[in-house]
């Protein structure tokens, strides 16, 4: 079983739609949680860290459910520029232990 | 500007050749990492280093080597023993445990 699992998509949505991604993780000792955005052949860039209390940054909302071991990302009012692959990243309290999902691809259409 | 510089952006390897990918950072971060990304897959850890003159193998270290002679630099050598080197290679740093990773812009390695 993979440490971090994501639906690869693609999610094809019209502009203005709301879309949600989920990510499950298997290690209950995980301490840190992140969503990164990656454009084709570019480096991943941090979208947001995910906290137990949930957090929001503009049109983006992230939630963590430790009991069920999943994190989610909600994008409201999708823009064409949101088209990218979204990576779920989970870390433990060790320098070497980050686990990456394979990414969920989002295509926002006009 | 503080950041991570990877070079070259594109690299071609001939069979039997060793090639070295450069990663330099001026973030003053102790931890540095090398990841490999194949299409449709998550990042996989090749090597990591928490401190100068020390590094550890990751999940897919075979066919790769690294050095950490300076805090700022963590070069990766793809040796001829790596039979399937075509991939996107990402260098990353981390300031302290539990913090986010910062990534360089990546090197696309292809085989001629």
C-alpha cells in the first residue's frame, strides 16, 4: 500500500466551479501536511500547509482529518490559471521522511 | 534573493557516461534532498543530507552518488550503473524538521 494516495484525475471543470481533492495517508505518526502545486516540468511550489483546525487562503481551503487519516483541498471559483497538478505531501518528525502522492491533475476549461 | 539553484535545466547522457547535477542554496538550510520524478508518479527520495560531510541513502540510491563538502552545495552524480536515468530530478532543502520543503527548478535528464 502506498504511503500517500491521491486520485490522479484528471478533474475537468469549467471556470467558476468548485472542486475538491482528497488525499489519504497510512502513517498515523505523520506530523506535517502540505499541498503543493506543480506545473508541467516545473518544480512543486507550496500552496498551503494543512493544520488540524483547517485553514483558508483566499479561494483555497485545506482540512486535515487525523482520525480518518486524510487531508482535503477545496478550490472555489476555479480560474484557468488553477490548471496544474496538485501534490499531497505528508511528513513525519524526521528529516528524511516526506511522502508524496502521485498528484491530482486539474484542468479548468473556459 | 535567497533560493535554490539547479543546473543544468536539461542534460543528456550517453550510455556508460557519468553525469553530475548541480544544486546550490543560499537559504542557510542544513537539510538537502535529491528526488526523482517519473511521469505520473510521486517524488522518490534518492539521497539526503542533514549536515555537511554526512549523507544518507534514500529509497532509490542505487546508481547514484552524492557529496556534501559545503553547506551550500549538494551535487548528484548519475553513474553508468543507473540503467534507467531518464527522469526529472529535483533538489530540495528544509530549514528544520516539520518545515516545508523548498525546491529547485529541476533538471530533466535524458539518455541519448
